[in-house]
């Protein structure tokens, strides 16, 4: 599920009418849509919840109401035949009262509060069958996996997060990832010693980023100005790759801040070169899967304990002219699913709605052609 469809600003986070409707996606997703998703073959929902909203106010009554909403959402999903991952989906924020990933990781007292909140929710969810519900402890940790000190810090934090869940729900499956925004490279730096077999190890991948995030404004100048990059770039109905690069380089030079232009152009050229032939594209997509597989095999971790927690391709961007053809998006996601199946990894596509939506756009707006059936019911190439 996606987040924050029309969620009000923090000035309303103390309003009982607001937190009585948490998690917010519940207002926009019908039982028929969930049933359709299940019939398409999807069997698990990754259910993001906003930890900042839980950390905003520690009033027991408020926290109880919010947690009750999470349980209602879980019950609704399980009733439709889904397993559920409760995803503590932190994001980076620049707000003194609304705590994001950076504040949680960098401030010991805030991290302690976060651990307490995680433990509280885990305890409230202990009644659920461990075969039906897992807890993901922190989305895309931002610590630098290339910095030994920060890597060691995340290793220690991961164990504390793991222990916080098991202290309240001892048989619960716990989803952990590496640093560097949950990359496969960071996962391969994790030491699994001291963690039990109930851990599901996760990584996210959106390569080639210039293609999957074309037009996404929240990434800044790196992709905000990109348009009309097909997947794959060498498809029969695509214009020559040189023309695609030239048009997008011109858009970067016109729209990007001068300090970011060279980096944005280099990323674009590198990504499209790596996707310029079937052989290059396969190698580019496969890299993250191969890194995770080698790490798992080296540590005698079952491939079934590896989870591609996010991948996807943008379809539209709010307030812009971005409108990526369904055929490009389906081709990309099918290729990622094929790789996950080949490596025997579990996977979760981002997301039900929003910019990357399979079923909806924004605010419950239904897509003319929902894509879930195309991913799992149609034959793959």
C-alpha cells in the first residue's frame, strides 16, 4: 500500500478525527479492489504505517486508538486472504516535530523512543498468527554502508530493533535490511550472526533509476526533468537511444540547478548505456539479485528468507505532465518478477496507488487500466 494520499499536515495530527482514520489508505481502498488484487495472484500486502505519527504524541489513549486502526486494517486484509507485513515506513523529514529517518537514527533519545514504540506495537500485534504477519522494523535506513563506523552503528541498531520486536512477540518474523537506503550492497555487509531464523532479509532496487524514476520531483534534479524514456530503451517502437539522451540532456540543462547538471547528465548516460542492449540490461538488473544471493549462500541463509521489498516504475507524477505508458511499466515489473522467481526470492511491488500505482493514482483515483492482472495473470516474455 502507498502512504499519505491526502493525509493532513502535522497541525492536525492532534485532532481525534484525524488519527481515528489511521492508516489513511483505508479511506480509499474498497473491498472489491482488495478482492481483485487477491484474485490476480498477490498473496501478501506490505502495509506501511507512519512512525512519525506514532511518535508525535505519547498519550496512551491516542496511541491506543492509532494501534486499533492498524489492527482493523490488518484484520481487513487477512479476511481477504492476504498475509501482512506491518512496515514501519520512515522517510526523511525536515520538521522539528515530525520525526523522520535521519532524526530517528542520529539522535539516541529519539531512537530509544522509536524502540519503545516499535515494541508497543509488536506487543499489540502478538495475537496474530506468525505465519500471517511479519514486522518490518525501519524502512530504507540512510546510514552510509561505505563508512565503517556507520555500518557498525546500523548493525548494532538492527539488533536492538530485532530484540525490541521479539521481546514482545517472540515468534514474530522480523524484516531487516542493510543501510544505504536498503540496497543489496548494504545487505551484503550485514553480519547475520546473532539473529534467528525468523529474520527475513530485505533489499530494494529501482535500477535503472533514470528510467524507473523519470519525472519524480522528490528525487530533485537527478530525475525530475527526465521524460519519455522507454523500457526497455531498445524496444522496437522506441526512438533511437541517442535522441532520447539528447532530449533529456537538453531538459536537464534547461531545468536543473547548475550545481547538479553534470551529475544528473552522468547518471542518465550511465543508466541508459547499461540498458542499451538485452545483455547489458540483464546484467544491470541482475546485479542486486546476484549480490544478495551470494551473501545468503555464504551465510547458509535460505533464498526463501530474502525479500525484494520494493521495486517498481513510475506511472505519473502529481502536478506534472509525466505519463508513462502501461506497456513500459509492465515490461519492467515483469522482468523484475522473473528475476525474483529465478533467484527464489519473495518480492513486493511499489505500490497500490500514487505515482507508482498499479491500481490507483492519487486520492483514490481509479486507473483506467489497473495493472495487477497484467503482472501475474498474463504470460511473461
